[in-house]
C-alpha cells in the first residue's frame, strides 16, 4: 500500500484553503443574509415611521376639523351636504346663477379626479369672468364659497384695470365694458353612491354632461346675440314704417 506524507508546506496550503472556504461560506450564508434582513427591517421601520407621521397628522387634522365643526355649530351654521355623483347639471345651474352678475364669463372643467380619494370625486372648474367693479368680483368669490355645494377655492386672481399704477385710488369707469377681470379655480366634491356604475360609464356620462353644459352655455350666448340683433332689426323696421307713414300724411 502506497502512502503519501504531506509536507509542511502542503499542510499550510490546505489549512489556508480551508480557512478561505469557511470565510466564503460564512460571508454567503451568514453575513449577506444578516445584512439583507437588517436592510429589510430598516425599510420596514422607515415605512412604519412614515405611516405613524401620516396618521398623527391625520389625527391632528381630524381634531382640528372637529373643533371647527363644533364652533360652526355653536355659531348656528348649517352643515352642507355633499351631493352624490354625478352632480353636473345642478352645479351648472348654480354657477350660471352666480355668474349672472358678471358681464362675461367662461367655465372650463378639469378632468374628474378619482385617484385622490376612494369616497369622493373631485370636480375642478376654472372660472374666468369680467365685471364692472371690484366689489362685484368679491361678491362672486363669496357666493362660490357660501354656495349650495361644498367646495374649496384653490386660487383667486382679480385685476382692476381702472386702478392707477402704484396707487390704490381708482378713476372713473366706463359703462361700456368690464374694468375688472378675474380668474378663480374651484374644486367641488361629490360622493360615490352606494352602487356606483363602472368607471368608463361614469366618465362617459360626466363627459357628456360637461359637453351638454358647454353647449348650453354656447347656445345661451348665441341666443342672447340673436335676440339683440333681432331687437335692433325690429327697431330699424319700426323707424322705417313711421317715416313712411309721415311721408304719406304729408
């Protein structure tokens, strides 16, 4: 039987190899696994901390909202009920009524926001209008804020072209045109009904409602223009008839 005796050098190399293999196994099986678990736990901790911060902010906002509600109830204010989706037609009727005090106005509706909340639909509308005085513009903003349907006024910009540059005093205004132009963006809230239609049907219905509303506004403007033109033609015709009668009598 042949036997082989390892030299000291070979034994040292084998020991080094064994140590390297053990180090690699420890790195792969223990160190990497532990590091991954630590990273995962740190990520979970960060997520939990963010959730706690969000929930704390919500609790604070809820407490503040409850306090405001109680104060409003104590003042005798009546709470506004959130309408059920789709509230486009009643909303258009109210907006047209509010904007009746202005000289001209344009309503531009945003895309319906269904992502922000699972309970409510956000309907944004941009309102551009012109009127004869700064007070009229302020009354429109107040009417929107205190209207029938709950809303949030996101932004307001009012420009008075009759104001002198660098001064708050105003010069006389002309009755032939609007001296005040304004822009308002309002978001109205509508709640999902207990049995909601499919998303595509709801979007199509809302789009159809907005198209009909825009068409109604355009038709109203066209009708007003036609009525004005007809009135002018009638007046001219009446003057012509009177002139003819005067000539015949002479």
